[in-house]
C-alpha cells in the first residue's frame, strides 16, 4: 500500500479539494513536509512559494533537499524524518535523471512503501507512475519512444497534468493510448488524484483513457 497525493499544479484556488484531502491524510502523521526540487534552485524561489502555500494549510515545509548538492547524510536523514515529502514540478526527464544519479529514487521508493506520504505536482506526480513517457508530449515528441523512461511505478496508470493548457493534448493522449497497453489519467489544473489504502480517488474531472478511448475510472485501472 502507498499513500500519494498527485496535483496537476498548486497555484490556482481550485486546488482546495485536493488540499482538503491532503490535510486529512496529514492529520494522523504530523505537519512537516520535506521539499525535493527538480533541479538547481539557488534562490529557492519555488521553495519559498511552496512554504507559503503549505502555511495556508497549517503545514510546514522546513527541509530543502538540494538534489544537485554533494551527498550529505544529515540532510538525507532530515528529509526522511519528515511526515511527508513533496516532489516539485519542473523538467520531468532531468528530475528523474537527478534522482537516479544521487540514489534518491530507490530511497524514495523504499520510504513510500514503508508508509511514507508522497506529494507531487506536475513533474513530481508524473514520477510516481511506471514511466515518464507522457512528458514527451510537452516537448513535442512522441511518448511511444520514451516508454523505457522508468519511474517510481507506484500506480497502474500514467499521469498527464495541465490537460486544460492545450486542445492538442487530448488527441495526442488518445493516439498514444491506442498504441500501448497503458491506462492514462489526464488531469487539468485544479484537479488531482489521491491514492490511499489501495483506493484511487479522482478529485475533479479526471479524464481516464485506455485503448485509445475515454473510459470509466474502474475500467482504466483494472
């Protein structure tokens, strides 16, 4: 069993329903969340933004784990002592490469499977799935050729955020799905998915896709 909160973004007010579920899950754990950036963040601008965001939810973001810094055992311990960990948005491919390079990908997988709560926005949420193939769409590439970009594999579907940003995205997702066995959860900003106790909860109008067509959520995750 794993516990995950998958956001398309954490910017617009419509995220309040996902936020409420996050608060529910944190209630029995604590308030401290560790932050893992997707790349260099020398000015910590995005980190400070997330601190302010979580403060409004009465949660704390005290730990910044620099994925580009030399290994530091104390920083690593502090990260995994948090009550939850936040994987930031950004360049999904570079984020995955960084996590593999510094060994954090396997450590995160072990921590989550031992009842850690993992939060992801955009790229961070994509990393929770079997592959980051769908990220290729944002780069104008065919995701079919990127299926070997293996990620954390916590859920039996691929995740696509920011569905509302372009009318081209849905046709591309349907085409990719028609050529693979993958199920897809396509999520517009303001919506999200919560995974807890073996249940997959759609928050908002998640578009579930399988075999090249839009399907009922139960059909998508069989």
